[in-house]
C-alpha cells in the first residue's frame, strides 16, 4: 500500500492560510459587530481553520472512502449531541 506524498509547498500554503485565519480571528475579536454577528464570524473562521487542519495535517483529504465515512459519521453524531444539548 503506497502512501500519498504531499509536496512541502502544500503544507506551506496551508500554514500561511492558517496564519491568515489567526490574524482574522484577532482582528474580528477586536471589532464590535452588531447583534450576534461576533459569534457567527468567529465560528466561521474557526470552522474553516479546523477544516484545513483535518483535511491536510490529519491527511483525511488523501484517505480512503472508509475514513471519509467515519469522519462524516463523527460529525453527524456531534450534531446530534449538540441538538440534544440545545433542546
């Protein structure tokens, strides 16, 4: 079984994207947006950064379909737990 070899350039681009996301998080934290927009913006940035980490640094992007199914079922289960918590 051969592993997928990811070029170093991809890791550098993802790292730079995460640094930009961190800068956006700091900037958004210093702003006062109207209503509940602060939480929406912060969670959007956090989800994008978490997606990049999972896809590239945890190698889910290049994994088999079984890993994708397990990952999707974990997200589905987390959604159920959140729904039960919020109800």
